[in-house]
C-alpha cells in the first residue's frame, strides 16, 4: 500500500536524546528569576522539582494525560515563591536549550527528503510536555523541520499516545484518511498500538532491537533505509 501521508514519532525515531540534564535547565531558570525568597537555596528548588517529577511527570503514561511544562514549572516556582518577569514561552525554551541534547537518527533526513520530493505530506506526533515550537526548534537544528507540515505535541491536546484521539486528530490536520497514513515510531506500546487503533499502517523502527519480536499487523524496519524500502515495495 502506497503511503498517502506519513506521521512520525519524534524522540527515538527522528532524533535520539543524547543527554537530559534538568539540573542545568533549572539553574538557568534560577538565574532568570525576577525574585527569589532570600533564604531559598538552589538545592531546595531541585528537591521540589524532583518531587513534582515523581508525583506528576513520571505518571503521565499511567493516566494517559499530558502535563504541560508550564504547569509543572508553576508547581515548583509558585510553591517556592519564585517570580519571573519573562514570558513562559521564553522560560520554556531557555530550560530546553540548557537541559536537552539530541542527535539525528541516521538516515532520517535522507528519507524525509525523498518523501518530500515524492510529494508525501509529513508531520510529527510526539508525547511531550513541551510545546510544538520547542520540538520544532530542535528538529530545525538537524535540518528535519523543513519537510514537516506541522509538529503536534500531546501537551497541546491533553492526551498522550496511544490515545486514538491524538492519532485521528493528526490525520485530520494532515488532510489524509487514517487508512492511507503510515505511522513510524520506535515504541510498540505508544506508537504502534495507537496507530493500529487509528487504522493507520504502523511501521516499527526497531533499530536492531532483536530482543523484541516482530509483530502482527505492522511492518518492522531496523533502519530508515529499510522504511524507504518498505514504501517502495
């Protein structure tokens, strides 16, 4: 079946997270604060951030509901009495730049370029607490964003993959019937299961993970080049 459209996961599919250092991100926010209580310490901020992460952010998959970064941020800084004059969008991107390091998955840009040449509409659907503009910023660093009609993130739609609500909304935005869309992702529990529920053609980017078996009802590819081969078959 020819792909009428291509929806793509972000992390683990288009880019690999090389490092995530929330301490560095929180340090940037600490220094950007317009006001901090005089006796407050940075260690207290880190402790509160860890509590919020454990009680809320780490449980997103359990409940299937997304937690936007600004809400998590307020649970930390409003509790501690820290105030900012800068807009939340500015703070979010500053935190991201300081804490996140990624590298492109080998072959991704070549396949996206070829699909773009063929006229295949493409977009990203990502489980993320960060706004679409932040994820697009990261993709732009690796030359991947120019091929995408849009970047869609769960924090702007309340639900997380594998919710069929997210997949069906992405198909509507792409303007392609779900049955004609190929969804490429690296996680069986969110990407593949959600794409199957939405009646899309799931492609599991296994990337050599031989410990997980080939599945039923989806294609398996160990590289981006293999995905292109599937599309040409």
